[in-house]
C-alpha cells in the first residue's frame, strides 16, 4: 500500500512539474531603439522594439508603446538601422576564392565537409548573410553540412542547396559535382535522385548543349517535386531554352560580348513577366565580380583582410593567397575586359524587362570571398547601376524568400517569422556601404554577433 501511494505521489509530482514547465514562458530577447527597415518596402520604423521568443518574432512596436518584459534580454540597437538578415542567392560553398580550379578540385575534396564548407558558411553568417543558396557542389558534403547547421551543430546561415550541377556532360575532373544527362529518361532519373536526397533547388547549366527534350525533362521532373529550377544565362541560346522549358530563375549577366541581349530574348522575358497568374521570373545577375575585377586586380589589399581567413587552416589561406597574386593572368577573368562595357546596358535591360532581380554573387570563385561578396554586390547595384537602395535591400531579403517559397517564414522582419535580423550603424538607404560593417547578427532568434 505504501509503495502504491509513493508511486501515485511520484506520478502526480512529475505531472505537476511538467504542467508548470509547460506554462513557463520561453526566454524573450528584445532589440530596442533602432530604426527598422522591415523588408516590405514601406517607411522605416523609428525607435523600434522587436520581441523574440525562441526562433521567432512575437511582437514589433516602438519604444513607449510596446512593453519589454522585465525578464527579457535587451539588445540595444540605439543609433542603428535594423534589417532582415541578408541572402546570397548564388554561392559555391565548395569554393573559397582560390584562383586555380583544377588545383582546388584535385587537392581539397577531402577537406570540404570538415573544413571548407563549414568555414565559408560561417564567414557568410558573420557578415550578416543569414541565408544562402548554394548552386553547384558535391551532394553529400553539402547536404550533411546543411543539416548540421539546421540542427545547431555548426554556426552558419540557412543553406538551400542544389547539390551537383546538371548538364550535358561534366567537365574533365568534375564528375563528383557535375552530373551529365543522356536523354530525357536519364535527365528525370538524375533529378529524382537529387530530390530524394532532399536538395532544395535544381541547377541547370549549358542547357544549349542539351536537347530540348532533356531540358524539359529536367524542369518538368523538378517541378513535380516542387523544386525550383535555376539555369545559367551566359549565352543567348541558354536563355531561349530556359524560357521555353519554364525555368524559374536565370543566373549571371552573360559571357557574350554583345552590347545587349537579343530582341527576341527581351520580348520573351517581358512576356513571361506579364503572366500575372504565375510566380515572378527571377534573375540573379552576379554582376559585381565582373564590374570590379579591375579594382581587385589593381589593389590586392583585400587579400590581407582576415575576414575570409575565418575557419580555414593557415596552409589553406596561404595556398589561396598565393594563387591570386596576378588576377590578370587567371583564366576565369580572361574575357572580363571585353564583357565589362556591356554590363550596364544588360542590367538596364533586365530591370526594364520585368524580371525580378535577386542579390547573388558567385561567392567562392577566384578572389570573390564569401560574406563580403553579398555586400559588394549590393553596393555595385546602387553605386554603379543606379538601383534604388530600398529595392536593393528587398532583392537581398524579401524576394529571395519568395523565390525559394519560404516567404511565410523568412525575408522580412514580421511577427511569426524566423528572427533573422541584422543591425548596422548608419542608414543604408543613404549609404548602402554601411552594410560592410554589421554590428549585430541574429539568426533564428539567437544572437551570433
């Protein structure tokens, strides 16, 4: 009888403890005092208060009208501008800026999962980039690192990855992260394999070397799995085939040295943009890496910036650094002098066509370092190509979330969404360059900087 009574009391005590625990509020963090640019495009909110519980935003108001709980951890944002965490919609986490692809691809695969990918992911996060879209790399290391970040085992942005590129045939030595297709059935099988591995997007390149049946098979199969398809736009025929197949997003501003996009392509972009019943057609220009090649070539001081060294072994840093001593000799930049004069006109054509432009950088390619690349792209849009600062910010926050179909959870500072937030000293609507120095980074409600 005594044993039964003790067991009953123990069960009651455990139940009562669980009830009290369930009723206890989660810890609250409050960002207080800054001017909020929430990502929706409206007027900034001065003296803002943002309350966060766990991973999400629970309330937004102003000092004097929204009470901050006494138990809250207060982070002062006085004198700062507060924004949604930034996105970089075109990165390569398998790369860290080395100037020689053949050397990198031969030497560094064993280090990708345990050093390179975690390091460059963290570099992005520390720069205020809280979400990235990785477009081309080895499947397993990317999936494993993405999932470890999601579980909180590694610091890094939320990663959306395509895994390997899909193309007609892989380049020599790149078979680990470039998958060739041989006919429509094989194209569908490759997409299914990626979808079953839980990729977030499909990356299609060199589609002008594929048959239209193969291109359509890739796009149709991806859409069956509700995966967006991103396609290269280096050459006019790549764009034509992508439009015909219904891709969701084009990348880059073109290898061609023609001064503008052909008229039929612009007409096709306008026709697609005019289809109001469909999602926007997105385009990620990755234009800064070409626009400012000569700046980097003529002033290598940026190579001494320790920001891009974060998480990399000294030997890796030394190897990358030595590969970039003469940018003008690198194959990657060989045709930039001919392409650069065409960029302004093409950027204007894209803006006027109605496509929705996204901030993406090709981070990881030679001398284009993670984290810093996203801010440089934004600065170039505003200062070199006349883009409105607010729309540039939205192209790095709201629209990427729409493009990845996660706008219910990301992209703006809004009640109910994940608390991915940054704060900077200075007004980015007046000087977009202030984003180079982010003071506060919050990812999923946790302050990481």
